[in-house]
């Protein structure tokens, strides 16, 4: 079975030992706005202890300046981090000089630290914090290619196969337009969970089209989502890997994956 990636919060650090290495390899660590960046470092260290690959979020708008960026990345490298997910973060939570991921890249700190693999965020349904998300994605890809980084695009969790497949097609065209053919597309998927939980997170994360669709479907979709995310996954095309958001719990996701063998 192909291995997947999973998203966890620093407060779930005690659950890392429960992650099944048969299913998961990359463990993405979410940064909560307002929390200490040390939470990322501590959690990344714990992920490494269990032989998994930590991929911490590096949120541009939650970092005060390039000194803190440099310090954070150096500390992450010391605990075994090889890959990072660079994100903008919420506009309303900006605390420093960076307005975007590209602003963070432009400091040159990433080049100096020596990371070779950088993941960036994709938003099939648009980004509420960036009205020009497609152009922003293109600009980041161009910069990363120019600076010889290995790149993956990891999306927000998706609920609509139609919207997501269209985005995959357009993103592949965008990648091809400037000659880059090694960029991986990793699609975010919500694990088994209640419909109310999905709608709550969808509204917070800007997955508005899918949230509105789900709310209109009533009990039939509730039964489908509670049963399995397989229907969505089976309808997706042209992606390289899946990234799971375990909104219903890590154990529940593990149980579901066990049944897919």
C-alpha cells in the first residue's frame, strides 16, 4: 500500500506513538496562530523519535522577522526536520513583517539553512486570505524552481471531486507552462468524521463551496461521510498522493485505512 501523510496539532503530541507507519510517513504539524513556535519544534522532535518524517507548517504571518525565521528553521533542522510546509497563515493573525510566503522566501533564509524540499499550500476552492491564489501559487513555484528546491503542492482538505479535479488540471498546465515537471500534487482529504465536524472545519478553512453543497444534501450525505471518504477519493484523478486530516480522530482514520487493504 502506498503511504500517505497526515496532519496533527502540537497538542496531539502524545498520540504520535499511535500513528501506523504502515500507512503514514510524513507527519505535518499545524501551527496554531498565537502559539509558540517552540510547539512546532517539540512536536517535530517527537515525530522524529518514532521514525516518521516531520513536516512542520512555517506560517509567514505568524513570524515577526527573518531573525526568528532563521532561528526557528535552524532549531527544526537540529531535531531532524528535512521538509517544511511554507504557508501564508491568516491575514488577521499577522504579527510581523511578512505579508506572504513569497516575502518569507525572499529573505534568503531558506537558502542559507539548506533545506532542499519545500512544500507549499494549494487551494482548489480559493484562499479567503488571498484573492489571487493562482498567481501566488505560480510565483512561488517559479521562485522555488529558480532556487533549485524540490517542490510539492499540498492542498487544503477537499470535499468536491469536480472542483478538485478541475484545479488539478489547471495546476498541471501552470506547472508545465514554465517547464517544471517534478512538482508533486498532494490532495488533502478529510478522514472519517461527522458531517457537522466537516462543515465546521470547511467554513473555517475556506472550503465554502463544498460546505454549502454538503449542507444542502441532508441525511444522505451525512450517512455517506460517516461511512467513508472513499467515494471522494475514487473520483479524484491525476494526483500524486493523499494527505489526511483526521477530524474524526487518528484511531478512526487508522481503522478505516486498515479496512481498505
